[in-house]
C-alpha cells in the first residue's frame, strides 16, 4: 500500500494506523515517543522503530549509552537519527545540548537543510544557519557540526554535550571516537548521556566499530551498546532506481553498500568468508565425540601483542575451532592457567591433545641468564609446544581451501572448517585480513592499536593450527 493510497482512503488509513501502533507496541516503543513523532508528522518505518526503542532504553540506569543504526546505504539512517533527537529527546527534556556531527561532503549543508525541513516542518524551532544551531522553545538545542578531516573533531572536544550524534562513524579512529565519548556528559540529574551513530561497513574505523557494536549484537550479548541492522530493503520510500544503483557496485562495495555485510574489507583476502556459513552457535553443539575425533591446539605468543590460542577438533572430515584464549600483557604462567581452563571447559585435558603447535619465536633463545625459551617456560607448566609450520603463503592458501566457495555456479566447493562463535577474536579478525600489496599471495601484517583493537594475532595462530594434519599428527606442507 502506498502513502498516497493511505491518505486518500480513510478506511485503509485507519487499518494502517492500527497496524503501525501494534508494531510499535510489539517493539516496546513507548506511547509518548510515538505521540511525539505523530505530532511532528513523522511516521517511522519498522527498522526505524527498533532504533527509536533502543534509544529509549538509554533512559534506564542499566540501559545502553551507545546506539548504532544502519549497515547498508539507504535505510533512512539520517532521517531516524535526526528525528530521534529533534522530535523526541529535545522535546522531552529542557535545555538539552546536542552535538550532531556529519561527515562533510558535496552539498552537505543543502542535504541537512532538506532533512531539517522534512523532520521539523510541524515543530516550532529557530534555525540559525550561520552558526548551524537549532533552538527549541524549551531551551534545548542541536549544534550541527561537520568534519572533513579527523583532526576537525578536536574543535568539539573538552565541551559538554548531553547527546552526541555521529553520522558515518567508521570514518573515525577509535581514539577520536573515545575522545568524543569523553565529551558526552551531562549535569542534568534526570538525563543519562548517550551517543547515537550511523554508518556503513568499511573505512578507517571498520574494525573498532565492528568489535564494539556488531559482534555483541551478533552474539546477543549487548550491554552498553545496541545496534539495529538495516538495508535499503527496509526503506519503502526510496525509489527502485536507487536500489539498482547500489546493485551496480561489485566486490566489497556491493556487499557493504547494498547488503550491509560487515565481513568485508577493501582488498579483503578471504573473500568467500561468510559469518552465517563458517561459524556455528556453541549452544546445542554436539557433545565432543572423543573416541572418533582428534584434538589439537595452536599458539601465537605475545605480550604487548596478544597471546592467541585456539582449540581444534577434526571429526568426520570437518575441522572445528571449538574455543579460543586471547589475552595480552600476561606472564607465561598466567597464560598457561588460562589455556588449561579454556581446554577444561570443553571437557578436555592437555593430555587429550595430539599436538600443540606454536610460532618459531617461542623456541628462540632470549639471551636470559637461565637460557630458557618461551617454549621451555610453557613446558614447566605442563604445556609442551611443538614448532608450527609458519609458511605464510601455504597457510593462507590452506585457509582459502578450507573455507570453500559454495557460490561458484559451475562447481560449488563446500567448506571443511567451522568456527565457534565463542571465538570472538578470530571471527572478527579473519574477514579483515587483506592482501599484502607487495606480496599479493600473502596476508598483510597488521598490528593491534594502543587500545588492543585489530591486529592479526588470532589469524596467525589459526594459520598454524590449520597446517596440522589431524589424521597423522603432523604438518601439512
């Protein structure tokens, strides 16, 4: 049913309104929030309603303080974000100070003016275009800002904003995002500061945004964040030509812009990776068939970087990654305890493993007085490491083979590896690995940042693990 039909047919309009209110109620959208939107002439679509409900959760003492919306292009992200702060938050509370940041682009000022006119056409306000500030009669105001370069964010730091809205959040590094969070505070006892953001996959901040918002949403383990997934298919008011334009993209841009696929990266190495296809929910997973399965583990050592360990099982032709241990700035003894605990919670003991491989740095002399290597230290705690096959190109090729390619039209290749969703670090890491431009058949080395985001430690130890021939207890290659 079109919007024009609803307007010209009262009976259908009444049915549509009843369906709308029922949907809002089912999504836990408060009645007063719907009333605010209705007074403003704004009718939210289903995914937008989910976003608005999440924003109201921020009122609760145990609710989120960061809400994200979108994923693909065209679901009405900007409309929803602006409506939330302008028609709901700023109308409910007096003297709110909102910072609304947009990535500057061609005609950005004109685009914002169109947005303001559309959302606030029935809402009293004053807009001072020279300063970019929207004033409401109750003293609340929205301060619009733009940033061409990340350094432009610095001009907003050190001030106090009750709400911060960021469009295109993945164009920022985690350090700038955290700096903005430091300015997201309020002196109003009745109001909890919060941050709303929208974005598409890709960009400088892809890794941290995925880690902060997407992974918890997938794992159904959100606490301080909420993320509402949406694509162009969720926007009934866009013309069909826009969807066709998005579908003209190819490769990672098609997956990101059209389908909101977070398992992408420009230059992505493992292009056949799919979260739904290559991972399994550990809840309800089969009881480990010890008599007919082979178990082993792999380790990539680090201190400033992560120490990453994964537990493998080979059963009935499939390789399963059952669990992971990933920590940094831990001593060998602490790591050994954590590794044993990880293995034990899967119903196994160290002695059940037919092999435990590690990178060659674990076997190098460190010039200490004791002459002990990292491997020697682990052995003193009952973990006996063997040298892994560290051939980078062979390892990357092996992973590609195991991921398969069931999208091939002529001869689909089924995957022979499946990773538990408990392995959060590995599941996050694999799709972000890129081709090394100087050696395209290899994966580009990536370090973690100062906050522990990103990096390739989980990939490296996974690569060591898949190079173990589980049927013979020896390496491939």
